[in-house]
């Protein structure tokens, strides 16, 4: 079982079977250079690519929180485009740790699932990486400012032992769920620990 050091909000990384505190809040946003391009019906494109997840470039992503923030930043414009098209697709993928350099993290480029669902288990992890976490978005219509994880999300992470990240397209506030540490509240009670707003 993973152990978490004192302050999970300051970023953490996975080493062996133990989560360690990472490099601090100052490193959260370093290296976020990926900008997702919005194309018509992007979820159709990514559904076709469901088996071919690709690791993003994430220079400076020295802990899981910074990789999570970069992943959400890439996924939120796609989510917004889906909401604008009234399709409400979630986007998501994996948080990855380099096998050759355990201090280097990144994410698999965001893929869309069926409506309001990311079918993470259908995504194949890129070679050369360990899957240490998951991320996804919540598509919200205008005026819907619910934040954080659903109870189902929390149950999932408690079940598979992965760290989860989520952000919604309206508030852009990112939350983390650490299995065994984060309290899973009833539906829509903002389950999760707030990390940062995605710029
Ligand atoms: Zn969710």
C-alpha cells in the first residue's frame, strides 16, 4: 500500500511502492507547453485512437501534480468543444512515470470516452512508462459549477490503487484523489483535495 508524506498538496511522486513528497508548489506549472488543438468532433478522432495512447512531451514535470495539471490543461479545451457541441464527452488518460528516469513524469494525450465517461481501461499505456495515475475531465454546461470527483470516481481509485486527477471546463479547478487518504464523499459533494486552478 502506498504511503504519502505529510503534504499531498505540494506535489508528490511515486518511487517504488511509496509516494514521496515532490518538489513543491513552484514546480506545478513548469513545463506546461502542450496546447491541445480543437478540431471538429474531436471525440470521434480519439475514439478511433483508443488503443493508441501517446505520451505527451512534459518537460519539467518532476512530480505527479505537475503532470496532472499539464494533462488537464490539454484536455479542457477538448472538453469545452464537446460541451459546445452539446455532446458532453469526458476526456482523460494516464499519468505516466518514465521507466528510465523515475523523476520524470508525463501523461498520455487526452482521449474521449463515451458520453460522460472515459473508458480508461481501453487505453493502452505507451511503452517505456509505468502507469501511476489517471486523469479525466468533467464536461459542465453553462452555469454548472460542480467541482471535484464523483463517488464513482473515488470508488474506482480506491479499487485500482491509482492516484486520480479531475477538472471541469467551467471552474478549471483541479482536484486529486489519493487512494486510502482522500475521503470519498457522497455524490457531488466536491470529493477530492483541491490542487490548483488550471490556467
Ligand atoms: Zn469523473
